[in-house]
């Protein structure tokens, strides 16, 4: 399928914006307390350094979590965006289930399942499965996160829906800066398949440096700078996503 340049740039802008929810590498408070006692809020300046103001903007991510047990919770998440052209709106609405599968002193394994809708008018239905493995040593540790998302991508010539498959694999390391803070580095790979509007293939999607600090017994600060790598055949330059986040438990 031949994609028009303007449409392709819009798709890349959406890809960059939706890839910004990445600051949850290792959150201090998971799993959350039983009941409605946790919220997350992130403000992302995305596309910093991009030439086109349609690729630059702000993204506000808000999440509420309801603890079910000491090892599981459900959550709902919204993403609101505005480009530097003052275009945007509700980018996604998702609901999910989170479960701690293994909880040991040095090893933690979490999994989640998510349903949602994305894009203008929330026309793109999505399903996602994810797993995260954290090894925590005396001075730091390693983490891996893998997600697989199915998302509708228009219709084929016969009028049947086309469902694309997006896989992401994150590899990271973190260093402890005292009892309440940590520095993180992450590399994220992406594989696309079966899309109608995006080319199939693998690429380095982004890399990031982050800082988390537990401020007190109820609040955590999250900072992240993420370099977004453009597709190899595009004319776009590398851009940056800058994230300020808070996790609050009450």
C-alpha cells in the first residue's frame, strides 16, 4: 500500500506520542493498596527537536488504580495531547488488570492485560499483554519489559478489519542512589507486523535515562528523558520526550 506523505507524517506523530508512556520502569509502590488509593500523573513534552510543529506538543497521562489484593490491581488510564499547532484531544482511553506473579527479595515478575481505544475519535481498538521482570541487587539491578499489542488499522479491500501487531522489548539497568532513589537507563526495540498503514519490520524505537525518587511514604517523583529514533527510511530527525511524573498513594 502507498501511503501519502502527509498521512505518513501524521501516523509517525501519533506513533511518537503514544510511545511516551514509558516512565513506569520500576515504581516503588507496586502493587498498590487495596481499594481506590493510588494515582499516577505524567506531563510529557514530546517531539522536542523536531522541525515540524505538528510533531511537537504536550501529552498529559492520568491513571487511577484500585487495589484488589496485595498482589493485583485494576486501572484506568487516559492520554490527552496538544501539538504546537494547538491540535489534539483525547488520544487514548484504556483499562487494565495488573498482577504480581513472582515477589521475592531479589526477583519480581509482573504481568498485565489491557483493553483500550486510541487515536482521533478513539476509533482504533487495542488489546495488550505485557510482562516485566526485575532483578534487584544490593546496588542496583536489571529489568526487562515485553508487550504485545493488537490494534485495528483500517479495513482491507474486502471491507474486513486489518489488525496490526506491535511488539516492544525494553532492556534496562538501574542503580540505587541511597535508600529512596534510583537512576535508570533503558533501550527499547519495536517490531511491527500486519499493518496496512505502517511498514513491517524491527527497529530501535527509543532509549532513555530516568530518575525515580520516593519523596515520602505517599509520593514518588519520576523524571525521564527519552530519545525517539525515527524509522530508517523517514526524513525525520531524532527527537526527545521529556517526562515529569508523580505517583501518589493515600
